[in-house]
C-alpha cells in the first residue's frame, strides 16, 4: 500500500491535492503590511523557522489578533501546481469530483475513504485497493449485523445470509474484486479506468446509506410506536415471552 500523507498547513511533504503524488511542497505567504499601504508582500515561508503559535483549531481568537488574515500558497515540487490555503485551510483545489464520504460513515472507514480520494488522480488502482480496505474495515463495524473480522469474501457471504439487498452484495463484490491488488495482470485494467473507480466511491456511500443510515432511521421511527402496538406486533409474530 503506498504511503499517504494528507495535505496539511505548513507541512513539508504530502500527497499533492493537484496530482496526488507524495511530494515536497514549497510554501509562500501573502502578507498585508500594517498599516496597509495598498501593496501586498509575497515571501517564501521557511517552515523550519516558523514561530510556534497555538494550533489554528484551538487558537482562532489568538490567530485573529496576531495575524488579521493569512493567505498561503503551497507549490508541489512534482507537478509545480499551486494549492491555496486560507488561514490554514485548504481552499483550492476544491474537493475533487469524487463524492465526499457519507456523514454516517464510521470514522475509521472515512479516513481510508479520504485517502482513496487523495490518490485517485495519481493511481485509480491504488484508490480501488484502499476502497477495498474501507469495506473490509466497515463490515465488522456494522452494529446490526454482528459480523466478526474475517476475510472479505467470508464477511460478504455472512452479510448475504443476513438478507442484505442484492445490489449491496453486488457493490461489495465489485469493490472486492476490482480492489484486489493480487488480481492477475490483464484481467482488469484499472490504470486508466477512472470512471469505474469513481463509481466505486458512490457504491460505498450507498452501502452506508443502506446498511447504517436507513437502519438507524427505521429504528428511530419504530421506537416511537406506542407500546400496545408493539405488543400486538410481538403477539402476531409469536415473540411474546411466556
Ligand atoms: Zn502535484
């Protein structure tokens, strides 16, 4: 599995949001002089000599007082394209055309999913392998199915035995097979097949919607049914404890 470093502010190396390659980054900052004289200054940021300041996430107030605004550009030393950072947040390029992770996706799975989006442009095949890892990670986390970690093929067959819809089974197997790094050369050529891999991102989100979100919504709605009605349902289905 290729090493992935998520882009983050003032980091010296990460997977470029433009080309996907893990490459060194040069940083440039745009400064507004105080008092503002109609000119802006651009300077290279020497990461090793940066003053220590409170992390942006916890020090926004401090940040606002010390630095009224901060605009940085990171330039990838592989593709020589720029990314734009506003107060430490990546604002360009925008999220690529891939769908963002479903909000109900478990966080461990989301991390893998996001890595897969990062390498997508550079290597759809590596992206597909990460998506396979994402479903492998997700299945044992599905509360309602209680499936123990096992090889992916076995876990899918257990889900099928528990009555998942056929289209979810097909999605799971699609990702299992396309994402298998051990696949024989020539069987499936994913190197240039961005469309297939980008569709696999949608499939994972559909799985989350079907196996997590819908289950959760149904449970919530069902829990509001009055007790007498629930008892009647239990009686109908002979589930009343004697
Ligand atoms: Zn690049």
